C-alpha cells in the first residue's frame, strides 16, 4: 500500500490537514489536486499554527516533496504571499515545491466577477469564499482561462487577458482595470517571475516518482458534499472534491490509488449557503461552534453546526469507496448529556435512506435520529481506544455500524500527537 488519498466526506472543514499531517510522516510526496485558496488547511505543530491555502500542508516536513497539480486554480498573488510567509517561518521550498504548468490562474477580474455575482440582487448567492474559484473554473471550461506559463510572456499574456475581457461582454464594464490591461499585465508578469522557479510539468514528475516507488499522498480540499457534480448543487464549489478528482487533477490512473481515507468530523458543519438537514439552530449548535472553534479559516465566517448525518456520509463513503474513516474532533462533543446521529430522512412523510440530489428536496427532508448518551470527560489526552469513556466508544461504534466502515483514526485534539490509531 503506497499511494493514499485523504478526502473530506462532508461539507469541508473536516480537519483533513490534521490527518494529512499524520499520514505524511510515511509518505514521500504530498499532492494538492483541486480547488484553490478557498481551502484553509490548519496544522498545529508544537503550539505553532500554520494555515495552508494553496501549498500542500506536507511542506511542513522538511524532507517531503510537494506538488500543486494541474487541477488547481492558483491565485498567483495569494501564492506568492503564502510562499513568502512560509519562508519567513523557516520553511525552505527550493527543489521541493513544484507547480503544474497546466494549472489555471485566478486573475483579479475573477474576484471582481464573483463579487458582482454574489452581491447582485438579481442572482442566487452561493455564499462563496470570494476567492474567484467559480469564475476561474468557468473560464477553464470555456477554454479562455490562463495557465501558469502564460504569466512569463508579455505579448501572450496581454492577448490572453484581452481575450477574456472581450468574452465577458459588458460584465466587466465597471471593473476598475477595464481599460488598463497594460497595468494588469505588468503586475501579473512580476508575480509570474517569482513563481517561475517552481513551475514544471508535474505529470511527468509524478510519474517519475511513481516509477521510483515513492509513496504519494493526495490531499483533498473541501468535501464530497461540495463536489460540483455530486454535492448539493448549486451550493457547491466548482471542482471535483471526490476521488475522481485525483485522477483528472493530477494526471494519474485510478489503478495507482491504493488507499482512500474518508475524513469525517464527529458532527457536521457547513459554511456558506445551501441545505443542511441536521443543522442545529439552538444552544447545542452554539456549544459545538464554541468548543470546536467552528469559524472559517479562510473567511472567518461562523460555521453552521449540526448532528452527524449517516445518510449523507453513507452517500459520500460510497462515492469515494473509502477504506476507512478518520473521525476528527471527537473531543468537541465532551460535555453533552446526549448525542444524536441521523439515520434516515423523511421526505413528504415517507422514510428515505438516500441522499436526494435535488437541493430543493434536501431542504425539505426531516431527519430521523437515534439518541445516545453523551460523556462528560475531557478525552484530549486519550491515546488508546480502550481508554475512551464507554459512551464515546459507543458513539464511534454506532457510526461504524451505520456506515459499515471501520473508524481507524480518531482525532481528539489539534496536535499531531492527539490521535488514536486503531
Ligand atoms: P467557493 O469554493 O469559494 O466557490 O465556495 C462555494 C461553497 O463552498 C461555499 O459554500 C463555500 O463556503 C464552500 N467552501 C469552499 N471552500 C471551502 C472549504 O475549504 N471549507 C468549507 N467550505 C468551503
């Protein structure tokens, strides 16, 4: 077993970075394959907090190679800032950070277009991170997007930016740089120059690593319920956050994937708009938000909190064909008298055990719950499953039974060591 994928199985923010950090120890190469700086992967290392938006979190290990593959949308300004910040904190990236020459560039005009769409009274707001993700992927599909190496050539870049502006019709009429393509081009050329040493053909690089028998770890961003095809469309992100995204986003065959780890929080959260059947708009929701510090690491927005939803996670576990579950933030639930798990939904009075694909139906479902006794003990120092309180063990075992999948990793705190391996 060498090549492992770590994927979020909820609405994102499942603490995937913590699991990637634990798994990276035994890997050689860490790969990001979709999304952009909408992600905020947080790692706490010896009390020091790192938040990664674009750079794979494996960079925190001095001997790991990190790849930002073709499936990413990269805001070059954000990336330069992130690299500079990490360098200041003593992380060396020379010859170990590689950026795909096929990755797409998020431009300032993408931010503008998204903000206009989100703010307009005449459009449906998704509650995005406003990082230009949707417009960048839209331009990629429309074949007007810009790829990283185009940032190196003034004539090409200017022509390509003019092409996008022209394609947008009057949507950019009020954009402050509308008539200043020269300035936009010069600034982009300057950041392009800074990123040039890292840009390469990562498809060949990855396949060379595969031939050498190196162990690859694929770091998913967002979660399966935000997948552009399988999530709660249109309240989703614009990439494939499920396992297929690894193949298209990095240029590898499914045959190269040996193991898929599904990361699930011990409760549900969602940030942004869209259906959320088990949402708790009460003091228990507030309790979870406070104890779990459930505020977006990219936008700072309070996350919506709710009970664990076994209908939704059965669906995402099926989509990703996960080998085992990494259950995170179990410590957050300590202190509740009772904990609930959603086992099925009622739709128009009829019980259903599937996750509806139409968001309007999902807004109408009523969850059925099983109730389990809670536990009061602080479990953050527990390192063996047997040492967990009986009710916490019962909670974990119930999730396993409801999903028919084992929980092999339990996270009880933010540090690498705050982990139970089974
Ligand atoms: P976008 O990815 O910025 O276009 O946002 C689309 C939806 O995905 C919004 O509901 C966001 O709040 C959500 N989203 C995007 N990235 C993340 C993430 O990393 N964690 C959680 N939610 C996210």
